[in-house]
């Protein structure tokens, strides 16, 4: 019988049996080497601007190589590969759901750009004579209130595109504006059961009823408002360049508004399909892709100026998709090796409140999805107020670092070379202040007043 054929039922997670002895994978050579690969890759992701190495490359290398190391470790020690295969199959399913969700969202956005919808939105905003500061607040407000209905990633992608069409060169406006959109989208998604993947996970795991999440609105909105106010002080004066005598109103190509309505319907289908029919969210999104393809055929058959969906798909930010594949694979490897099991120990040592606040910082560094998954799997003893706290901190805390949330990664791809790790970190102190405010509001509302 192979050494590890009975091990996984007999030993704790992150451990295997070798010659009758329980071995902790995290403290074995494969654990330390995998952790070193992850840290080195993380360094190159964070210093993307310095070395001019796209963040997808180190993330993809680390994610694939770490599991290859685990496979080598299993082969050397004659362990049963079935547990590793099962873990990889589960991880592939998790990644595929996010991958295809992103692919559809990005395809819709590229189609809207090609049809001239965003040019029209930019014209309407700029032609009204709004200042940079008003545009900053308007895009932030839209992000905060759209993300609970749609989701934080799609919202951030759409509004960052609008931001870029307003002024492509003014970094003093674009960088704080992009940060504001990311923070607003994450904060807005934190008080809705389907506004963020982490809230959706907590909701489907029955850690809170639908209305329980709505009680997080005061903490979410006040934390974002504080950050937005601090960011707004760095917004330049004046307004985007606009000359009414030379700039003509953009013409939306045939089907442009139809694509807009189909995009909204696709998001609604994804949400309702997941809620009532228990389909993965990406299933509704892929259905929306099918409808978009049929709509393009309809335009062409009716003699209108149609579009080629495959041409639009070529413009999708593939590096963003590959980054998600890589980083989720890398974190999945850390989880399999047992590193994320230390989260449960953190709750025991410091208590739920301190641990849940710490989760916000951890989710910014690692990724809020696997962190929330690890917490739900370990299921520490917590009441409803603590589950709401960790839901909020996991979502909002992802804003602390540019690639700590899906919204941040999406905007990094959309505003490539503009919204980067370095440019984000220059303003990260404003996000930290807002994070502290959100936690303080939660404590006052839930722990002192008991309003939930």
C-alpha cells in the first residue's frame, strides 16, 4: 500500500503520513520552498513598474510552479495523488467561475467602447462643465451605489473606463479617481449579499440573513466618504479640456444602447440565476455572452452597422485574467500546504474582534476570496455581529493594496501604467483611515448600541 493512501482521513489538513509519521507540509521542504516562491513572486507583482514585468507573469509562474513542487513531493514520498487531484479539480472549478465571469464582463465593456457608448458618457459629463472634483465625486457615488446591485468588479471596470475617457493624461486626476472607484466599489459591495464574492460566500454559508448585511451600510458608506474626502484634496482644480466649437457630440453606433441594456440584463440574470436557481454566477454571464452574439447577428441581418464580437474579445485585458488564474492557484497551494490553517489559531489567540480586523489586512496581501474561504471552512465560533464584521473587513480591507481585491486588479488592467501598485500605495494612508472609521462605526453600532 502507498504511504499516503489512508493519510488524508487520518491526519489534519496540511499533513500527510510518511512511514507512519505525520508530516506537516507547511514546515517541510516543499512548504518552505513554495512559500519562498510565493514571496518572490509577490515582490515582482508589487514592483511591476520598477522591473517592467507584467504582474500576470510572476503570478502565473508561482501559481503553477507551487503545485508542481507539491506533485514532486508526493511522487518522491510515494503518496496517494488522489487528494492532490481532488484539490486541483476544486481549484480549477473556482478559478473557472471567476475567469469566465471576467471574460464576459470585459467583452461587454470592449463592445460598449467600440459602439461609442463611453465616448457619449464622457461627452455628457465633460460638456456640462463639471470640474475634476465634481467628476471625482460623481464617479465615486456611482461606484458605491451600483456595486451592491451588480458587483464590485464589473462596476469598477465600467467606471474606470469612463474615468479614462474623460481625461487620458491627467495623472493627478486619474490616480485618485481610480483609487476612489476601487474603494467605493468594494465598500458598496460589502453591505450587499451579492455585491462582492466574499459577502456572497458568507450569505450562501448561512452566516447571515439577507437583511443582516444591510446593517453594514453606515460603516461602509462613512468609511468610504472619509477616504474620498481625503483623496479629493489632491484632485487638481479646473475642468477637463472641452471646446464646444470643435468637439462634436459622439454618435453611438447601431445597437450601442441595445448592448447597454443587454449588459444590465446579463448582470441581473447572473444574480437571480445564482440566487433562485443555484447556478454559478458565471453561468448567467455566459448566457449573456450568447445573447450578445445573437444580437450581433441580428444587427448584421437587419442591414445595420453590426459588430464582430471576436474582434472586441481580442481587446480584452488577458493579463488580468491570467493574473487571477495565477494568484488564485498560488493561494490555493498555500491553503493545501496548511498555511491558511493558522487563521483558525489566530481567532483562538487574539479573539474574534481583533482577528476579524486583522483579516482586512490579510485579505489585502493575499486575496479576500481564499481568506474568506479559509475562515468559513474553519468556522470559528462567532455571533452574527462578528460574521458581519469579517464580511466587511474582508471586502473593504482588500482596497488597502491595489491587487487585494478583484476590483483593484480589474482597474490595474484597465488603466495599465496609470493605476499601479506604486501609485496606489502613495494614497494608501487615506484608505487606512477610512478602514479604521468603518471598524469604529461597526463597533459603535453593533457592540455598543446593538443595532442589528
